[in-house]
């Protein structure tokens, strides 16, 4: 609610419909001056984006309003369901961060679906095991799917990534892949450890 009021104040101030000496517009004076230089398209994107303050709780998530799903959000929701449906909201956002960070990295495919489906086509030779373990994927827990679907939509729509320090890899605490001895661990959330690949790996 607070962000909604502040955003409304910014837009109103830019439009010249709010008196300049009201307490709220005085509070937003600095942001208003900065936003005057922003184009209409960029301002619309600013107003439409999700809140920048995330509580990572079920209650907070339930209160968020999100746009309808598309192919990319459905791919991300499916991945979160099979990879992290038993995690807390924070843990689900953390796994989603890794996938979105991969989309932004030149080392991975440039779409959410491409990142999730990346693999060789052989059993267990993929980035996300559920896509190549040979077992059928059935979504049976609709409540859990509804929650991860909302996380997916918020992330695709531009929610901040503040949990994993730019991680592009993760694994559960039950395993220890070889790369985990080389990559920098950036966070541990729930049952997962998160890592960022070094920009330069030692040859030693």
C-alpha cells in the first residue's frame, strides 16, 4: 500500500496535479526531479514493476497482484514446482533467481524455457534433473503450484534478485558436485547452496 501511494504521488507530481507543498510531494521531491527526465515508456515500466521490498512470506505473496502467465512464466513455474515446491517462499525466490540470472548470462540460453530445457537429450545429462530423469512430470499439488506460479510471474516481471548474490548454480545439501569446490558459494537457503562461477578459473 505504501509503495502504491508513493508511486501515485510521483505520477501525480509529474503530471502537475498535486500541490508542490504537500507533505507527500515534499517527501518525494528528490525522486520526482529524477523522474522528470525519464521517458514515458520507462516511467510506465517503473510504475508497473513489482514492489522492490519483498517480505518473502506466504502472506506477502498472497497479497501481490500479477499479470497473466505466458510461456516463460509457465516454464519457470514448472521448474520451481519440481525443484523447490517444498521450500519456503524465500527458497523458491532464490531458485528462481538462479534461473533468471542464467537467462541474463551469455553462457546460457537467453530465455527461461531455454535455460530450463538445456541439456544433451540423454538421461541425467541436463541442467535440471527433472527434465531428463525419465520420470513423467505430473503436477498434483495445485496449491503448491499456485504459489510457485506467483513467484514465477513476479520474477519474470522484474522482481529484484537480492538473495543469492548473482548465483547461476545451486545444489541440495544432500549432494556435493565437483564444481562446488571451485565456484564461490554466495548463499545457503533452505536445502540449497548457491554459487557463482568465477570469471577466471585457475589452471592449477
